[in-house]
């Protein structure tokens, strides 16, 4: 059984993807100052779907047909957009964007674990098992003992973000099983279309009519979230998924957190507790162990 590995080219694609996704926590936090979480998600997936379908049509790419592929789109939309976007946007009402990004890095841990259970070419080796254990210890430290002892709305927000990361992990496996062979542009457009078909009515029902008469700051934040951090980012997402596998793809979340923390501090003046940085350091160590190559380079040659 051979595990998929990460080439230098894929690391470059992952770094670009991390930059796009790292800034989305800031843009979502800005948008939440004016509109509710479900409406933010509806804007994000709705406009992104339109942009991607425009790209697909301009390129003259074949449109997806058959019930199986649309079932694949629906499952991917729910697992990769509806559930995590909604939970994380709600969570950001009560915790900082930087802390949200740290918990988002748990996607890599869940991704490796879920992939090892459900995919034959991404088995859980002893090294990966150790990395998962170390990573989870980092998450516990980042949450903090006080939050575990005294359950409140902040604790619930943190758990909501973690639940979103688990959903991301299942999405990576779902994509490999149900959407293999599709052009990344078509796969992303189909996924976001089913997400929009769910989120627009849901936001309308719970939040009221979806408005466009918003402040320029909010419109810019939504535009970035939809076009940069969703439409463009998912083209990269599916490309990396094909080249490196779902477990390896989740490692991109390690690169996202530092970007989000810096942007949150510079733009929003956010500060994080010391235990959040300690937890992220341990989580990062877990991901380094999972990847393994840095450790291999440190070994003396035989």
C-alpha cells in the first residue's frame, strides 16, 4: 500500500491556497459586523458559484450529467460548505478570527484520521498515529482548561468550529470517492451550486431577505470571501486533492493559521491568550510528525 506524497510543486499550490484561505477569517469577521452568519455564507457560496459557472461556460467545458455526479456535488456542498462555513461563521461571533484559524488547523488531524479509516491508499502508520495524538493534545491546550471546566457560549463556539473541521475531513474523502475524474472547475462549480441552493433559502428563512444595500467595507469583504477565498481557492483545492490526496491536502490548514493571526492582529487588533499559541505550536508539531519529511532530513545518513 503506497501513500500519496507532496511534491515541491504541490507545496507551492498549498501555500497559495493557505494565503487565500488565511485572509477569509478576517473578511468574514468584517462582514459579520453588519449581516448574520447564514447570510454571510449564502453570499459567499452564491456569488462564487456564479463566478465558477461563468468560467466553465467561457472555457466550453462539458457540463456534468447523471444523478451520481449531482449526488456527489450535494454531499460535497453539505460537508465542505454548508456545515463548516455556517458553524465557523457563527463561532466567529464569540471567538477571534485568529483562534478560529487555529482550530481550523485541526482539519489536518481529522483529515489524516478519516482518510486512514476510509481510503486504502492513506493508511494510518505509527508515525501518523503519533502525529494525530500530539495534534489533539495541542487542540486541548488551545481550548484551555477553564473552557473545559466552565462550559459557556465561548466554549460552544469553539466546539462548533471543531465540528466544522471534522466535516471538512469527511469532505476530502467524499470528493475522492464521488467526484474523481471531474475537471476541478466543474467539480467546484457543482459543489457551490448545491451549497447555494441550500444556503440562500435557509438564510432567507432565518435571517430575512438577503440585502445588497450594504456598507462598502462589507461588500468588499463578501467579494473577497466569494471570489478569492472560495471560487479561486476551490480550483486550487481540487487540483491539490488530485495530486496529493485528501489527508495531505488537510496539511494546508497548518499554513493558514499564522496568516489569519497576523491579519487579525493588524486589522482588528485581536490578541490571543498564551495557551492558544502553545496549543498551535503543539498542533504544528503533530502535523510535522504526520508529514515526516522534516524528521527524515534530520536523521544522519547511513
